[in-house]
């Protein structure tokens, strides 16, 4: 069906011909347009009849599920069709597409899965990355794979990146693509700064600001908060004080009906107040908004490669996000935005939001790349390369999950990838299949992916949650926190072809399944009856002393957070020690003992950092000694090596010659170089050394002097 864009008065109409002409001549294009310009709806529809598509479909990637469905429904409405005909959507566990579908709106990892099944995207003429400024990890990965497909297999494949705000010069240079900008339909927005506030008082302070806003302005109000907890507290306060207003929460975990109520025009005549997370920043159109209240914070998940744990952090938003939030009040006419911080604080905000790939758990991404066959992550073109530490951590985890071996995806890894879940969850489901516990694993998987349905004071035992889920299902109770969990569990049961099971569970079976998903979080009770546990990854975590699991010998922990160097356990299950026998590993460990100042060698039996048995080893090879000594010296080179005044003067003379005669062949003997290149210059002299006293006896000046050419030594002596 031909779409007549001129019948809809939207700013993006002014650039339609430019976009079409550019895509006829180039295979990559960047389009910038502020929210409300029509880029997410009118632009894709207007390209349907273009010859460069050659009858192939358009795929459009959206970073959020709610936006994906809303945009698909809106485009279908513009065509006068039901969604699923010309325009459809595909999101996790939900899709509306047909053989007639020409535009598919996708979210999460759906596009990546399509690429795995068809590397060349043979039936696709154009891939659109909408709201790319959000720097979603799925978008970054899909972009890297699409670019490789375009460069190697499909030079005729078009890629269009669309954004309301982005560092365009950097992206244009990386993609070697032209940029077209739409002015947008934005009325002036007055920005008012209310001053800085105590983060812990956010719901109370924001409620006061909202009450002030509704008195000073007409129309509906959109307030931005970091997450569900703050939204619910604020909702409770406002409902008690603003009886004549319709107050709606809006966040990703809400039911579709509640989300729809939040974004639709008011029907009861009451003014509307929408309390939203960052989900409302861009693609979603929320009718009637004339004022915005911005708390200035967002919530993001940050992964710590050192601990292997992720934690949700409440962080200040960036300037571009603040501008987008403010712009929400200027869609219908002149608007106003109340920023709950000072102008001075605004100057210190980052200009652009940080890419998710820099802080995320990269295990799913690394598995995707192994499936793709990328031998080296650096071989792909990344807008922001994944951090090496997080990549290494991801490889370690995937090896523990038997998904990767020697950098290549295994047969088990292929099976993991076929399940639409985090590799941890997929591994647990496959192990459960062999045990005959798939129905239980499906319940656990759904629970792990969703919010805890029980209050924290109930205790950390996952078995209590499984019992609640099964009781609600058996008695057909429609409990708010459990409905979503059951929906996901049923999807997993369908994927793995198993029926539901509401029987009582063996708590140790639950623990074993959790251990399969989180092998590095198997934990052993520390001595002292203090509710502290040693995790296999080397970390220590604790729970309340009165918790029922506080006195268990072994746990499998699913939810733990780092706090002040001590993890806090939120969800765990007891585990039978006999079930851990297949996981026991013998290791030969050589380490430096700081107290005695010497190398110690042991043969251990345990799980990760949990040592169950240790026996001394005397037959240390020289290679083992040197390999253990190098990192010790690197930690504090001046403590372990004799860098006395004579050596310092020697090093200073070399550095002076190097800076004075940069073209001559004087070595870099800076402290940084010495530290980073220990293996190159000191390793040959570490034979026979086991104690710190032996290290101090090394003649560092002579060792370094011997590395220099004779003429260089002469020049040094003449100085």
C-alpha cells in the first residue's frame, strides 16, 4: 500500500525527498530529528515503495518493548490496517507479523537472532536503528554485525541510523555516512532550576514540586524518576494530596493495560500526572503533556568484572537526556520543565549518555559473537569497543557454562544460544532437561528474570518464592507480582515442550539448578556462625543473622550485591554438598605469603576460591616460581627490589639522556616501563629465588646496564 505522507503534517515531511535520494545513492545514512518529528512512523512508511528495497522488507530496531509495540500500532493505524499486516512487530515472547508484513519493528536481541539465521539478510532491504543515541548494547552489537554483513556479503543492504540527539560527527566519521537533519516540531520550553536536593528524599521533594507545578500550569504533567520504587512512593504521596488528578505510573514492568492508560489521552476530564522512568524520554508519545518535572537521575545496571556481579546504580543523567526530557513539554505548545538541580550542577553533567556496552555484563554479547564466528572481537567495527576486562570475565563465565572452549562456541553453546535467555539461564534449563526438572527450572528462570514477588523481610530463600508461584498457579490466584513470572515461565515451558508442575519442590534441587546458573556464586559458610559466606569467585557475602538460611553450610546464590566490600545476599537456596562433587577441582597454587615474605605452593581441592583441602607442594619448577613472582613485584616494585639511591641516580641519568637526545637509542627506564615490562628484563634473574630477602640482593643497576649497547653505556658514564 502506498503511504501518502503529505496527508499528515509532521516536520519530517520536509526531509523525505532528501532521505530517499540519499538512500538511492548511499548504503548508509544518519538522520537526526527531535522527538515528535515523525521519524519513527512517517519516515519508514514513506520508504515502502522505494526501488532500492527491491521488494524486500524494512527492519526497524527499537531499544524498548513498549515503544516498539506503540510505534508498530501507530504505523498500522496510519495505513488504516490492523497491526500484523503491512506493519508488524517482534519482541521477546510476543509478535504480530505475517507473510504480508513489509515493516517489522524489533526489539532486544531479535535482530541479532535474525542475523544468525541469515547472515546476509537476503529478504531485507533496509535496517533502521531508531533512538540510537540510547546506546543500547543490543543496538551496538546489531550495528557491528550489520556493518560486517553489509561490507562482506550485502553492499546493497541499506542501514539508516535515526536519533533525536547524538554526537553526529563521530558517528558520521565511523560509518562514513551523510547526515540529514529535521528541524522537528518543538515549541519553546522554559527551563526552571529548583535547586539541588537530598537524593534519599526524592519522592517527597518531587511530590512537592509536582503540586507546585499543577497550581502554576494547566495541562498534564510528566515527571521523571529513576525506577519503580521511587514511582510507587511518589504515587502514594500524590494520590493522598491531589484527589482531582488522575495519576499513572509508567515503567517497563507494568502490564500492557496500565502502560496504555498512562500514554493515552485522559477520558474522565481529570488532569493527568504521569510518573515515568526514562522509558518516556523518546519514542513514546504521551498525549496532553505541557509540563515536565525532572528528578535528574536514571537507573543503570553496572557490571563489575572483578567481582562478576552487576548492581543497579542511581546516577545523574546526561545533558542530552535532560534536553530530551524537557522537550516532552513542548510537543503541543509552549511548555515548562522544572529541573530538580541547580544551574551550577547542570554544567558538570556529561554531554552524552554513556554507552551501555561499557558497563554491561558482556556474557550474552560474547556468546553472540562466538556464534557469529568472530575470532577476535576487535575485528568488528564498534562505535564503542567493549572493555577488555569485562570481555575476559565473559569468556571465563562462558567456559564455566561449557558454552565456549578455546574461544570457539561448543555444541552445548549452540544449544544455549537457541534459547532466548541469558546464557546462565539457558545453561540451567538444559541441565534441568537432563535431570528431568525442566518445569522447576522454568519457574526458577522466570523468577530470576523478574522482580522478587515477596517482601525482603520474608527471607532470602528462593524456595519460598517457588512455593508462592506454584500455589498461586494451582489455586488460580491472580497475584500482581506473580502474573508476569508465570507468563515467562509458561513461555519457557512451551520452548522446552514441558507441562506445568505445581508439586512441592526439593529445596536442594532448587539449589543445584541455581548452582548451574551461577557456578561462581556457590558459597560455603565461613567459620564463626556469623551468617557470612565465601563465594567461589573469591568474594564474601552475608545475610541477616535471623534468616532461615543463615546457618546452612552451603548455598547457591542468585542475587547478591556489593556493598562496602561485603556482598549482601538477596536470594539463595541451600545446596547438598554431595551434589557438588562433580564441580570439585584439584589445583596447584603458587602464591606469595606477605607475612613470611616467601613463595608458598599447595595442592588444593575445592570449588573456585573455596578450598576444602590443601597440602604443601615442594617440587616447584623454576617457571612456576617466576610466574608467581612477577605479579608480586609489579604490585610494589620499590618494596621488593633494591632501588637505592645509586640505582635512582643511574635511572635518572638514562632518562635525562633519552629526553635530551630523543633520536639516539637510549632505553626507556622509567618506573612505569620497568613495572610493565618486568618479565622482559628481570625474569632471567629470578631463578632460585623464593624469598623477599633474595629479591633485595639482585643488582638492579647491573641487570639494566647489561641490557644496553656498549656505546650507550659509554655515553652514560660520560654524563
